[in-house]
C-alpha cells in the first residue's frame, strides 16, 4: 500500500515553486510521477504554468488541472494523432519531436482539425535516447515545422537524464551541457529561429537550472515524492522522501532476514543508483535493504542491524524509483503525523483512453 506523508509532499511542492519563482523559471512539472490531477492542481496553484505528460491518458486526465499541456513524447501513428487532437478545443498543446516524419503527420492531422499545435524540437545533449545531436539537423527540422501550418515552432527541449548526483563528474557534465546549449541557441538565432521556449528537465538537475543560461522552463517530476535514488544521488535529503510502501512482515523463518508482502509487483525492479544495493530501504532504518524480490515477496537483509522484527510487524519501504511504484498501484493514501487523512486514485495509470477507463 503506497503511503504519502502529506507534510513532506507539501514541503517538496513549495520548495520547487519557490526555487523556480526566485530564478524566473517557468515550472512545467512532469506528472509521470504522481499521475494525479489532485497533485497537479496543487502544482498549478503554486504557480506552475502548465503540465508535462508522457502518455495521452495523462494528457486527457490532466485537463482537469490545466489546459496548458506539453506532450513530451512524439505521437507516432494515426490513432495517437487522432487521440491527441481529440483533446478539448481550449487545450493549449505543445509536442516535443525529433523527426520530419512526425512533423508531417502531425501537420496533416492538425490541418484537418484546423488546430494549432506548438512544437518543441528535441535536442540530444548527452542522454542518447531521443533528440537530435547536431544543431544543423535541429535547424532543418525547425524550418520544416515552420513550413507546415498549422504547426507553430515554439522552441527547443532537452532532457538531462544522464546527469546524476552532485559530484565533480556531474558538474563537468553540466558544464558540457551548458556550453553545448549556448552554442545551439546561438546557431538557432543566426538562422532566424530564436527559441521562445527552452525547456529542460529532470529532478536531479533541477536545482542547477538557473546556472544554465537560456533555459526558460523546467520539467521535474520525481521531486513531488522523491525516492531512494534521488536521495542517494544527492538531489534530496532522506527526510524529503514522501512516498513509502507500507508492508507487513510475513516470515522470519530464515536466520538473518525477514520477508515482507511487497515484492516486484509492489516495488518495481529498478536498480539502485549511487552507493547502494537492493530495491528499497526502510524509512526509519535505511540500513535495512530489500535485497531480493519475487513477485509477492521482498527479502529484508537484517545482517547490518540489531533490529529483529516479528511476523505481523509493519514497515515502510522507500522505493528506488517512485514513478514505477505509483504506476503499480490504483490508490494512494495520504497520512499526516502518522495518521490516515485522505486517499486518491492514480487516475492517469495505464494506457486506455479516458472514455474507456470511465466505461470500465
């Protein structure tokens, strides 16, 4: 069962809103972490200019919180294009993309609906996942966008997901990113394609965004809850981890370990980053790690602690990667001062359309 410490959640929301406001950055948080219009509404209330989504169900659900949406995933294929353009007419839509194929298919679909769609051309600044690595290709794609009405070239986007931690390697990577981004923006200006929007992202680098000239908006997601990886890489404190998985000890039969009723179907199987092992750690005993898992069983390693739980004891596990954990559960429970206060459904979970979800 996922529990959210509401006081920690609110502090996390406030901290990011304060940071972006202080540095004149537009906050467009990625909702992939919480997948809830309830939390999205709190982000908007604190000054977020809009929301970032990865799936079309996320976009459909998040219309409840904001009509200013960025789909940070290229809509490939007619069914996805139709679904995107079926969003309410008052939605202000932007899309990130990195190929002429998507530009042309999106333009055709938008043209049939006579609907303007903003476009951010995606750069690869080191992540090596999506995005164009050469600024010359970025310029050509931006020109193609301009030639394909009703698409509107708005600027550029990048995701610095390869930069983790706060040590010297990460700082060097940030320097390299900063130089590359400045060079690309300069080249775009010379080509008459000065970007109105320069959209960056990621929780680990969010607090350094003001040190990257040219960035106008930031798209962090994990910061609302944080997790073990975020803590181990230095992007938050352990006391900033707001979401835990409540589990029960079901066996202590094997010496040196305890078994909980939370395995890979509750915690995911994301590897740990930074200095650490396992698939999660106990909130109040971080030295106790979920060292092994099967689908319904999690194995707590007790060799580094004098704590010896009994069958029936309950523990709270901080997962390695919170985004995956939220997606695995249908409902999240909010607590304050260790007492249950509220709950909410994970509305944007899955891939079905919003209409299909309601019908089911």
